[in-house]
């Protein structure tokens, strides 16, 4: 992408409406544009990050054995009457009437719809277990949309739904998602602590929220410091190893971690004082095991072995895909701008031409840009070097490959690592090798 032709708008001024760093930076770096309260258009750089986050989420869901589907955003009120949630859900639900006066809604979540779909095909216990997920826009008419995409009204969520024959099977499905979540956030370079959580309107008895620690988070959190040093990468437990997964789950959850809603003063007092951490965090994922709440209400029952009947045990598992883009910036930025982790960066590098129009400099920049291909943007604008540095820092490319007349003459590229600020003079080949 050549910046001279790209639609990658940056703002010099800090937008007045943005209260937290990630929101300010998303607007300044031209990632999103608000079109109505809590509703955003994603611009090219923002969309690339969103897609990369979405892809990591997808790969870990697939790896855990879940299967992707795509359900619509618009749902019929009828389904929600079956579960009894149509009236309960309240004002967060955007209700729509079509031309035939039929009541519709913009889905805030999909338990009812997926249960109805599964019911149409599943016949017996042989159709269990299954886990279906989709990555789709949701709408919740939040009273106070704020912090940009972190609390939007329209937002992208991954939601998975598991169906099992027995409570034990359902707990295994739950643990599979638990592990998938740890892997997902770890791949993005985030420490997301699983915290015991309230099951709220979804109902049920087992639930964890995955929380990224951040001053600006909306949840109060209490956790054992062991979570700060836990190495999730050491978890090579296989998804289908029932006993191994249970042991892993019990190990991870044996340390104290709870949101303020679930905080238990007595259990907290048992945590050694030096290890008690209190702070704030951002909810990026939430998993629930809720048993037969929806299957029973919506008439999902299957033939069991030997003439028995099974009402599937269900769980649901959400990840805030668009919220994660904001949370990632909250966790990775400085005064100058964003510091994208490699795994989600919109482009790995920016090639900065310090003397546009100088034949040798232009030639070397073109050469490097051609070799990097879609991994790089090329700042070939006629602007001052200072402006190019500022924009590259703001947009947060993990690498900056800086080339001026002096470097071009010597065949050297100055490579800057955005996250650490480290700089090195390298050959063109080395620059390509490090970036790709
Ligand atoms: P919150 O407590 O922040 O309102 P929630 O508990 O209502 O979130 P869930 O129903 O658990 O949300 O949905 C699953 C995930 O969807 C959340 O963990 C969060 O990451 C994301 N999410 C929920 N509401 C929003 C929103 N308004 N904007 C962006 N992401 C959201
Ligand atoms: Mg909410
Ligand atoms: Mg919540
Ligand atoms: Mg939640």
C-alpha cells in the first residue's frame, strides 16, 4: 500500500469526545469513524486489524473442534418468546417491525436461534456432542455507549454454542472453550485472566469472564498474582483428553480471581497478602454452562440409548472481537501512538522514504517495498521526514524501515522496532528477513 494513494487518514488533533487512550488512538490513526452513537465504520487499517483478530479467534475455535456457521443479524421475536427472553431482555434489545407488522429484532446474542437450528436436524444422542459458532455483528442498545468500539452498540462478537448429552460432557465442552480462549488471547500477546463470573440473564451455574487488566477497564477485579506469571504456552494438553483437560482447568482456576460482582471476602482473605492484586479490567470474553435452560424451553429433545430421551446440556461462549481491537491498543501504546503486536498488526512494516525524488533513495525504497509486498505500507508521500516518523509511530507498524540518501549510498536500511524503540542498520536482505 502506497501512502500517496492510500485511504489511511490520520488526525493531528486529539478528538475531544475520546476519554481513553485506545479510543483517541483509534480515531487519530484512522482505524474507525463513528457514524452514529456507538456505531462505527471500519476504515482500511482498522479493518485489517479486525480481520486478523477475527482470524486468530476462528483458528482457535476450529482447533477446539467447533464448527463455523453464519446466522443472520435479524431474528424473529417468536423465537425469543419461546425462551421467555423477549420481554425480559429489556431496552438493550433493538426491536424492529417489518412491513407485515411482524416483530423482529437485531440479535444481541444467538442462544435461541442456534437451538432452533440444531433442533431442526439433530435426532438422537449420536448427534452429540456438537459445537457451532459464528462471528457476526450484534446490536445492544447500550445506555451509555463509550470508549469507542469497546462499548459500542453495534459490535462484532464470536459466539459459540455447545450441545452435549450429559452434564459431564458439557463440562468437558466448557473446558475445551476455556483452553481455546487462553490460547486465543495469548496469541494476541494479551494476558487475559479467567475470573469466576456471574451468569446473569443467560442463567446457569458455571461461568468465567476473561479479563485484560487495564486501568480504564469497567470491571473491578481481584486476583492472585500467580496469574501474572502463568505461562499458558506450557499448556500442550490435547483438546480431546478429558482427564488432562480437567486437571489443567482445575489447576488454572485453583488460584483466586473474581470480578467485583462475584468477589468473596472470605476466600480473598485466604490469599497470601503479598499475592493479592486489586484493579480494573476489560471483559474480552465470557463463557457459560447453563444446562438445559434453552433446550428444555424450546423443545429440543433427542432420542437417547434404549428408548430414553435426552435434553441436551448447553453452554455458550462469547468473545468481543471488535472490543479486542480497542483492548489491544489499551495494552500496547505510548505517548506517540499504537504499538501493534506482530500477530494483529495491519501491516508488519512501514518503509519510510526520507528524500522522495532522490533517485537512489527512491530505487532502494521501491526495491524493499516490492519484496515486502502486502506486509508493508510505503510512505512515498512528499512530506517531511518528521511527519513520516510521527505517522508511523501513531499507526503503530511493528517495524519501520527508514531509508535516506546516506543509507541508499551505503546499501543500508535503518530498522526501528516500534515496541522497544531499538534501532539497527542492516542490509536490505536482512531487513526483509527480519520483517517477514
Ligand atoms: P459488558 O459487561 O461489557 O456489558 P456483557 O457481559 O454484557 O459485556 P456478554 O453477553 O458476556 O457481554 O457478551 C460476550 C462478549 O461480547 C463480552 O465479553 C464482550 O467482550 C463483548 N461485548 C459485550 N457487549 C459489548 C459492547 N457493547 N461492545 C463491544 N463488545 C461487547
Ligand atoms: Mg452488557
Ligand atoms: Mg459483563
Ligand atoms: Mg459477559
